[in-house]
């Protein structure tokens, strides 16, 4: 979590701080950005039309299989009880167990979970991983609660979910506002729900755990690393050396920071970044390692001495070859798409680009590596973690990295070939590949009874 302190910050004060940050023009609330599920559905329908998927399969995939809302009480540090709202949306499990993150955010809502769960279905199908798609979380600002309160929220939510999750049924993972510690609490709670003889066999109930608590080496950096593999393949395809190129990252959390460090190691230069508290830039370059240390201390890139503060509008107008949106969804609208001065947008976040904005980018000759491919490294290594737990194995970090490298590059090549053969944009090509795999399985298996 962003706040692991044992002393609770005042929830009301933190909420006010958050609202003020969103109202200062630097960012927008999720509610003001539109209905995420409707936007995801428009992407889905465009791919359906382009590929020509069977109408019965279309109707099945149009809505999630299960939508669960749980209201549960938690005792806070002041002794008072507070009711929390939790979600778990299970979109599809045709190809394998439901799989998807758990996010803690004050604006979490059902339509957001439905969109994210659907994207997970297509992400796993695209990689030909035997998982389905799900998403869930709790409507709460994790910054507003102490470590002890977050633990009680997590354990009570996990207990309330009960057998709606399971190591062969639905496997949660970290997302916005959650981390390795959250997953360890979920795992331990679930292990204490099942019988004593099963405790050690259900460690795979969640992925994204700490290595000490049965997690996988390489999971922490997997999403950022997978993103960089895609950028590297894009650059290689265009004979565009990454040494010396400039790049910009929106969001400097797990994904953005790891991607920045890896790109810098390849010779690229970070010239701008930002988060919920503001944006910074330095045309001479920002050291991502030092910036990460600053973020660990302060919780934000704001006030970093190695760069100057800029506005949101200035940030999206920065000149750089690569732009990586790695914050929340729907950050790139039409004004941002017109302002960007880059050669490629590599989506590290889920759904960061409005459909109309993507059209502007493509019309301007700016390539887009879509989220369903670009940020899928996390679920790939989550699958490896699940396999290691299932087999009682521990893979070396180098082994995990090599497996991730091969799978990301192979899927990238498959998408490139599919898009070229059908003359599709890359997002539609990604959906097309995933949908064809799902359709083939439905055609072979039929519908029971």
C-alpha cells in the first residue's frame, strides 16, 4: 500500500486531500471520465465486427458470468465499525479459472470491474494462458487507513467472498491500491478457512505474493518488464535503436518505475513523469532509481529536486519518442491525443485511451501498443507463480525472466502477423486473436446441457 504506517491518518483529511488534487486541473475523478464498461464494450464490438465472431458467442461474452457485491463491516482503530462495499466480477472461465486483480480505490464501482474483468479474459486468451478473466476490490481509499485497518479490511473481505474464490476457480492478484502484503493476508485468511489438511495446497489461491510467502521471483517487475519487451520489439521492427531516445511515463508506481529503470538501462532517457499529485520534467534526464527512492519516502514524484514541476497540459505536450501511460484508465482524451509529441504510446495501464483519442493518434501516425498486450506481463508471471505453487516448485529468477521474454515476444509477433494479414489496428488484432480462440472453444464444446 502507499501507506503502511501503523498510525492511521485521518480518513476525512485524506479524502479531502484527494478531492482537492483531482479538482486542481492536474487529474480528473474517475466518475468524470465516462462509463468504462461502455467504452470497453465499444472496443469489443469493433473487434467482433472486424473478425466476424458467431452471434451466439457474442451474446455470451457481452456480459460477465457472475457479478458479486458484498457489504461487510470492519472495526476501525477508534473502535467504531464502518461498512465497506466489495466487488468480484467473474467475466469468463471457458479457458481456465477466473483470474484478475483486486483494487482498493475510493471510486471503485461495478461498471469499472466489469470492464476490467472482460479485458482480463481477452488478455489471457491472447497469450493462450489457461485462465479466464475476473476483477474485484473494495471501495475504499487505502491511504486513509492504518496498516492494521487494511489487514482487517482484507481479511474480512476475503472471508466474506468465501468459496466465490478458490485456487481452481477464481484467483485474485494485486492491482491499484493493493500489493504483495494484501495478497499474503488474503492467502493466509483463505488457508485458515479450509481444512487443516488442505492449508498448504491452497497457496495458489492468490498470485503476486511476496517471495517469502510462496510468491514467484520476477513477479514484482513482470508488468513493467513485459511492457519493455513490447517496446523493444516495436523498436526493432522499425530499426529504431532505443539508446538515446527520450521517453515519458505517466504514473510512477510499480509498472511505471520498473519500465523506466529498464528503459534507462537500455540507454533511453526519462524526460517527464507524474502522478496524482503533479507532473515533473527534465530535458537532461531524470534518474529513475533516485526518483523511486524519493517516491518511497514521500509517496509521490512531486517535489523531486532533480526535475521541475509542470502542469498536466505541459506534461502531455512534452517532446519524447515513447509515451507510457501507466496510471489509471481513461487518461488520454482527445486534447491529450492532439498534444502528444511521440512516435508510440505503449499502454502500461488498463484502458488509458479513449476510442476517439486512439483514432486521433493513429491518424497522426502515432503507433499504439494496446494494454491487452503491453501490460500483460503481470498475468503471464502470475500464471508461472500459480504453476510453481501447484507443483511445489521454486523457479530461478532468470528462468522466470526468460519464460516471460519468450512469451511476450511470441505474442507480439502473432499480433503483428494477424494485424498485417487482416489490415487491422493492433488493438482490434489483439481482440481478434483472443476472440477466435474463445469462439473455437465454444464451437467445440457447445453449451451445457
